[in-house]
C-alpha cells in the first residue's frame, strides 16, 4: 500500500481517508521491530511497556462493540487495553451536545471491555493538530481525562526520523521505516524540528553549505541560488555594543550589567554613555 500511494496509484478519495492512514501506520507498528518503534509509540501515548511484553502485544483494527461503537485500533498488552481514536481530515463527533461526545462514548465502552479482561484502560486521541486540543479534551469528565492522552501523526513521523537519522541504514526495518516516513512527508505530516535540534546538527567542514546548490535543482526557473542572490545585497553594518536591555538575556544579546533603566527597552545615547 505504501508504494501505491507514493507513486500516485490510489485515487485521492482513498489516499486521503484516515482509515488508510491508520492502516499504514499501525500495520507498521505491528510488523516492524517492536522494541525500536512500538515501544517508542507507547511512550508517545504516555505508557511505559516492558520490552519483554512487546512480542505479545495484540492489535485489533476497527472492532465492533455491542453498542455499535467502532474504535480505530485496540492495542492490548499483558495488563493494558489501549483504545486509539485516529483523526485525519475529520473531527471528533459531537454527541448529546458535547464536542467530545464520541470520545466519551468510546471511553465508556472501552473501559468496560478492559474491565472484562481485567486490564487497565487508556484512550489515545491521535490527530494532525500542531498542539494538544486542550479545549476538546476538557469537555470529558475529569476522571476520564486522567486516562486519556493525545499525540499527533507528526510525532510518529519524527519518532521514525530520529531512529533513521541516528542509525542510518542499520536502523531496524530501515526500508520499511523510510517508506512510511516518506509517505507521512507526502501527506504533510512530517514532524517539525525545533531550532534547538537544528542547532545541534554538526557543521564542521570548510566546504559545507548552509544552502543547497541551486544548479542541482531540476526546476528552479530564474532562481540563481541564495548565496549569489544575498551577495548582491549591501553588507549589514556591525551592531553597536548594546542593542537593547534585557534582564534575562533571553536572546543571547549583550546586556547591561546593572538594570538602570527598567522602564526603557531601547537606550538613548545619553543612557548608553552612563553604562559604559
């Protein structure tokens, strides 16, 4: 299925369905190296599963409960029952006037199934939101919220990316993982790398480039590259020793040793002379 989507062999009506995305991602977690990928996924869900349990973890896709509830995925460990509700383009269904009505119904039914199996219940909401949908989850009863967690598709993509970047081709199921990451990237579900992560990338070669070589691009039109373009611009003048006063020096800029002018962000020439 990965290759069919990556090569555009599925109609958009199929490739955009959250059921197809759910199948691709959780089939990967089921069949790939569990100690590497599945264990990290459990951590995203806020659960810590012993390595010895991972080979016994069971997956059930779209089970039908007696009341008609059909969650996307059920993942069972030795003593846990995890219900996953995955959303892509659709939203959590409002029921009985509550925006989180679908989650409440699934929680109640899933918790009952867990009790029947003498297992601890947990619900995971999986969406493409950039941040936790706190307002939505706040609509659930307080005791439900304690056993409900959230993550996004981007976090799964980032998890896979970190494994591949750290181990390269030695990563378990490297080709399988690379295909899934590429698929998530094509769906614009690639994990965002923070500036702190980017700053940690080694840059030690005299021949290293910050910008890609424009001449290697197949489709660039009149674009000649960043470096040639920036070289045309006038050089930026050297800044004064003190740009502005910051007590916490949050931005790593030079600061004044004594907070003489708390009510002024920018210093006048006279004020600056008093600090030097």
